[in-house]
C-alpha cells in the first residue's frame, strides 16, 4: 500500500521501487488506485492501467493534472537511492517525481479553488497507439475535459508551454544504374543526394514567437541510405528528414512546407504528430504561471500535451527533474525540486 | 559425353545444356576432362573441378587460353535455344561460347606454332577465394606459366587489354548526437556528408593511355548510410566509395590517391584488387591482335586477367558474346561470333 500522507520524497522513493517498465504497470496502477480510493473527496475510476481521480466541487473551472506511470527499461538502477540532495533510480526524473507531487496534491487538497481531474496513465514510453492518455482521449474524451492541463513531465520545475510538432518524410533521389567500372554510363543517385544535403545545411529554421515564447524549428536529415552493390552505380538514394515545427503550423501546413523546400524531388510522408499551442493566455494558465513563479519557456520535444491541444484543452509541461536526464541510466531528481513543485502547485490549487 | 569434333555452335549448345551454376560444376568438369583425355596430343590434369590440358611440342613460346565453366544462377533460361542467328541460354554469353571455342581448338589444333595451356576452371561468378584460377595461381602457379594469356570472357570478339583495378573505402563523417527537437545542440553528420558527395560530383577522373589504350577511371559512391533514430541528430555517416583505377597504379598508389582526395576525413580501406597491364607490346600479344583482326580496347571491369598479371603473364580478354548481356536472363551469343572467334584463334595458333 502507498501512504499518501508521507512526504513527497518518501513517496517518490516508494513509487520508484515499484518497477513499472512500459507494459508492466499493473502493480503500480493497483496501488495508486487503492490509495486514491481511500481519499473521501475523490471519485476514482480505472481504465485498464490508467487511473483517473476527480474532485466534484462545482467550481467554475476544471483543470487536469496528468502523469504517466511507466518508465523506460531497467538499467541496473533500482532500488531508489538517496545521495545528498538527489534521489536516484529508474523513473526518479521521468516521471515518478511528478507523479508523487500529483498524488500528494490529490490526497491532501480537499477543496481546491478549481475542480481537478488527476490522470495517471500507462505506456507513454512506447509506441503511440498504446499510450494510455491517447486511448482515453479516443474512447472517453469527456474524462479529459477541462479549461487547462498540466502534464507533469520533467522540466526542472519550469513551465514549458505547448510543444513542437514533428513529421518525417523521405526525400528520394533517382539516378540510373550502371556497372561501376563504366560509371559514365550511369547517373549516381548518391552523388545527387549531395544537393539535398547542401540544401539542408543552408536551410534557416524559423524562430516563431507565440504567447511570448519563441519556438525554434529544425529541419534535419535523421537517416540516409543508398547503394545496390559494391560494383554498381546506385539509381536511388533516400534521405529521411525530421521537421520539428512551431505550433502555428498544422501537420498539413508543415508537410506542405517541406514539399515546397524540396519541390524538385519526390517527397513521401512517413509519419507526423501535431504541435501544441502553449495556451498561456487562458486565465487558468496565467494563474498557474503566477503561482509556480516560473518564467514560461517553449517546449521543443513532442509530449502528450499535444493530445490535450487536440481536445482543445490548453496545456503546459511542468514538473520536477532535469529533462536532459530523462532515459539515462543515472537519472535523478533533486529533492528540493520535488518539494518546490508540490508547494507551488498546492498554492495554485 | 561431349563430342569435340562437332561444330562450335552444337558444342556450345551441349555445354549450356549441362547446368553448371557456381559450386555445381562437377558434371561439366567430368565431361570436359573425359573428352580432353581422348585427345592424343594433350596432357590433361584435374585440380578439383578445374581441368588443365597442355601441348608439349617444345615451342619457343607458350600461351594460356582460359575460361570458366560456371554460370550465374538459373533464371528459367534452360535448355539452350537457337533462334535465328542467336543461341540463347544460361551461360551462352558468359562464357560457354568461349569455352566451346577453346575446347574446339584444344581438340583439333594438334601442332600449334606456340605451345598452349588450356585452363577450364570453376567458381568464377562467386566469392573470390573460391575462384578456380585463383586457387591454381596460389597452389600451382607453374601450371599457369606462359608468355601471354587469353581469357575468353565475352568481348564481342574484340581484344580488351588488361583491366582496371578496383578498391573500396569507407569515408567516415563525424558529428555530435542530440535530440532532433533541439538540433542546434548537435552536429549533423549526414549534412556533413554533403561535402563528400559534392567533392565526388566535382571529381574529374583520369583518362590514362597505356599501350595505345585509354583507361577511363571512376571514383564513385556505391553506398551511403547514416542515422540513429527518427528523433536523433546523427553523429556518423558512412560513404562507401569504389575507385576503378588505370593499370599505371598499384593498389597502394590507388589507395594513397583516395586518401589524398579525402585527406580531411577518416578513410578506411575495405578491399582492393590490382589492375592488369594490357601487355600488348609482347610479340605473342602483337601476333594475337593481328591474327584476330581486332582493334584492341581497354577493359574496364575487373576480370581474372589480373591474376595473370600477378604471375607476370601479359593477358587480354577476347571471346564471343556481348559483355552487356552477361548475367542477364536473356543472354545469348551470335553464332557468327562463335565461328569467327574459332577461325581467327585457329589462324593465330
């Protein structure tokens, strides 16, 4: 059993020590569900290994506080270990610290000024279709309804607004195959890809201000492949690009931009995910930013805040832990950040 | 049993109809060995599936006439089929037509003006270490001794002198890994490879005259690979180059040249094979060129003539069949070329 009345550092330690690598969240979801069921001011519902707890105070606003229960694979980094000011262990940073803060608030803030929906979900670290928040958004979007959402991903206790969108395309360069001993009979597609790479090297990514945040884009090759055999002039070379785009573009607009940059090549879309607007102009968001005393920054990586944007819920990332430590063997969270996040969010609610 | 007294077209047909895809040459080697053993003016020796037949007339010069018995894999192109002026079938072009010409000469030219060593060998179409001529060169080089050699690869009955050398290297481009959402934190190695490709596109290959032949070189990318994951700025890109070099360069000199062109990159040698000098200044070679009434041309692809060069035996390619048809499903040989090659080589011997 989890003790939600203990301090946030002990609670984080307890959460880390219940291993919950993606697809193995059942035990952790069980104890989270049981602990929240004991809290009289909450209504608790379970969807698979996703647990949702809600207050019902009839407030004018409702906010969502969400965090994922799963972690990346074990890397000889359990059990949790407190060393000086740092708590080490699998998921300490990404994101059991944030989950501990949310559980503490859920259990102890009985009369928040805004109604709150707490969401603890599974399968964030693996393929998108398994994502518990995504499944909830598709099957029961009303559960996620609200005026504003906080996703407790590690941000070093800074407010990171919205997130960039991302899309991947293949740019195909064609040539004409020939024997490499008679290379002048062919057209070398790999040599041809040099012009694609030069265009990427010269490309100047946009820096887009939105709600006072500057989103810095990027258009990059993340893969290249070409070649038939060691004695053949290749007739095809494939450059895989990743475009990280600011929230002023839809996925369709972003793809159109990449096609325009490479208008003289065949461009095939591989996958894409939408950007998320920071939504900092909403009153609940402004109150949040003021309460947590953080200067908002743009979020560059794609996160689940985009799922809230698709449901028209403005959302930010805010949580304890340095995002650069996420997915590292030696991830840790500063205990001071845990306490600070809890105190400031408590003030907001 | 093979009938070596039949005409060269019938003999080629019989050879094609004995399937001898690489590693399956035993049956063909058996019948070739048996047929040559019946020829009283020849001494016949067998080395695995390689058959060697020699005249011993005490002539001032000895020449080597060689051809491989194997073919590339079956492609629904057996049995042999005569259509108009063309004989179709697996190996008709590469190179059972040439083998038939050599067998006809071996059986019927009892008193050549030069002593002749006929070599029929296995495993030319697969990995180099299996090559029957190469094995003979390593284990019993004295068997291949001579003043001049003719390799009966398809050349459309033209004399193709020597051959280019070939080497492969990897050019490595380094960068610095980062998350693609923060691409400005990294250095994209694939973008960096653009400069390698631009240098290749601008490279002006040499055209080198030797013995009146012009060897046209080539320096080409034959492969490229790079990329860590769809969301990572890659820290390495590998460009595989193939340099086809003229016979005035040794393998070492050729490698030094490539290192010089890419002096500012890490260059790793993958493999190499030496070029072969045409050797057309040798009297036996001059007599051959005159007898076959062909204007010598340079050979661009690497062939087993280079094995003779390593044994200090000048060598040329000469045989029936269009080299562009080699390894194609619909390969054929013009019957007129079969007859012409036989008649002209008979005149030479």
